[in-house]
C-alpha cells in the first residue's frame, strides 16, 4: 500500500469488549496522509465503534490508537481536546445544537477555538455553507430544515476549522442521489486539493467506490478484507462479493443471537404480548 | 438567566402573595386567642424571610427551571449533541453547565428576595383590610421584628438550594440513557431528588442556625 506516506492514524491490536463479546477483536490499521479510507461492513459489525475509538470518545479494552503520532487512549480530556481541534467529525444525524441557528452551529468551532473577528467568522460561515449548497440558510433553526440538510450543515461545521483530517459517519445516508454526488465531490475536492485525509464509515457502495482510495471491510469484529477499490471490486472473498453486490444469500450471517449481542446484559427479555398494554399504560 | 429568573417572576409573585396572605390569616387566628394579634406582622415577616420564602421559591424553581434544565440537557445527550461538542473540543461542562449554574446561583436568591417583598405585601393586605392595622403600623412592626440575620439566613439557604437544584438537574440531564423515555425518567427523578434534597437541607440548615444562634 502507501508505505511511503506519513501515517496519520495508527490503530494497533485494538480490542473492545462489551461484556464478554468482543465487538472489535484485535484490529490493526493505518491511515496515510491524503487518502480517503472507507470503512464498510454490515450493521452492527463495529464500524461506528471503531470510529468512536479513533475520535477518543470510547476507550479500548486493550490496544493503542495514535492520531498525528500521539497516543490518545491514555490521554485525559484536556489532552484529547487539543488533538480534536485538528480534526473534524460529521455525525450520522448531523448532531447540530438545536438551540443555535444553522449559522451559529457552523460558527461554533470558530468562536471557541480561534481569535477571528465577527466579520471574518461570518465570511467563513457563508463560504462553508455555500460549499455544501446551503447559501442563505444561516438564520434557520435545525428543527426547520430536513434531515439531509442537517447532515450538510454538520459537514460545513466539521470543515469550519479547515481540518487536516475528517471523520464521517454515514455521510450520504438519507441524502438524495444528487446530494450524495455533491457531498462525494466535495470530499474528493478536499482530499485531492487540500490534502485532507478522510475516514468515512459507509455502507452506501456507490458513494464508497466513488470517493475511496482504500477500503476496509469489517465483519465479526475483524478486518475481512482491505485494498484499493479495484481490488475490493474484484475480490474473490465471498463475503466481500456478497456485501458490495447487496445479495441476500451468502456467507454473511443474518441472525445474531442474544448471547452474541449482549451489549446490555442487565436487560431482561420480557414478553412482547405485554407491549401493547405497556404502551397504553404510558400514553393514557 | 432570563428563563430561570425573569419569566419565573409572575409565578413567584402569585405564590408569595398567597403565602403572605395565608400566613397573616393563620397568624391572626391563633394570636387573636392569646390577645396578641399585634404580633401578626412579626410572624409573617420572620416566617417568610427564614423559611417560607427560600423553600417555596425553591419549589417553584425546581418544578420550572430544574426540570427544564434536566430535560434540555437530557435531550442534547440523546441526540448526540453533547458528544458532538466533545468531539469539537468544546467542554460540555464549560459550555452548557457553567452558564446554567451561574444563572441559578444568581437568580434563585434574587427571586427569593422578590418573593419576600410580595409575601410581606400579602401580609399587609390582610392586616390593613381585615385587622386593625394601618400601613405605617404594619411596616414599622414588621421591620422591627426582623433583624438582618433573618434575611441573611434565608439568603444562605437560598444559595445552597440553588447549588443543590442545579447540580441535581445537570447531573440528571447529562446521564440520560435510552431515548425519549430516558429523558422523561431523568427529568422526573431530578425533580423528586431536588425536592427531597432541598427540604432535608432546609431542616439541617434551620437546625444549624437554631442551635448556633
């Protein structure tokens, strides 16, 4: 692979257990400057968990995560904050602050982390919103715009500080095909033009093949396959083949039993027939 | 600050007025039997400053602002907003909790002073129109009976209540789990806990003031 490039993220032997179940089982990977790494895999395979370890909001059971060469698993909140200033993150739902307007949301990182004047900030906010095709939406509240728009505002906010590294959790889910293409193009432009590095979690295959320079497929806590988009497309691995072509039948297990999925061991199963009664009880 | 303080004022006024009126009537009834109805203003004033003022205003603020803070922070937690702040390297404690904390610490004592005035006014209404007091007599009697310590002890209580209420509310909000249902449960829990903690603390503080004075 890109052995000459400078690695920005290094994950070594990462293990994360919820109860007895290892959601991430001994994962090692590197992300190099300027590349776009797409992490894919079925629902519940640990994609989002892996991402949360990379941004430092979850601590691993064992293993190491280095970002910009700094070990973040042993850092305290203050030290992690200084690393986080250098990357942006786009949440699946956008995660905008509902009490602020769209413009204020995008301005928030600038206000908190830079000494820029109000005029400069306003200019940057306009420019970032224009980038995601939302010119003139500054004064609306998040509740007044659609889910796809929220996501684009979230992207504008993630890019407000011109980060050298961008994390995206499902950047295109819930967007129409045209907006998907716009967001993909934006990612491409940023990674090619500004040498930004992107780590994208996605199961939108069209989008993934469009933006990825390298792909990793996760399954059952481990890395099933990795390589360039071409290598993945022509992979002989049946799981990969099933996933990228979206076939219902194949080696990927459909059902996860309760024992395998015991994230919440304190939750006791209760009979479903009582659900109607519980619901009425609550609403009446 | 505006939400916790200014918009609560009408409600505080109505409550304090009712309490002042009630206190005066009850006091008049009991003291009359002893032939001591000239002490009604004393009783209204001291009870309000020391107990009823701080406690009742805290009850209102718990129901109104404590629950609102818990629900607001809880909703932010559930919708990933808190996590988003953290990932943007913004400390949610500094950004969300500190302003609310300060607002509560300023506004609850301020509302209590405001409520005290209204309560005393309520007492005056009873004394003036139902008993044989004139305005000057009532004010004089009330001011004579209360010393500054009565006011201060009430203010100390109010400050401590503010701290209890906002700590419980923020804590409940930031530890919500499990969607809309979780937000509801946490909000309820925060109100119940804050009420109990406030009332117990009130008893303890009154005890301390009583035995040390």
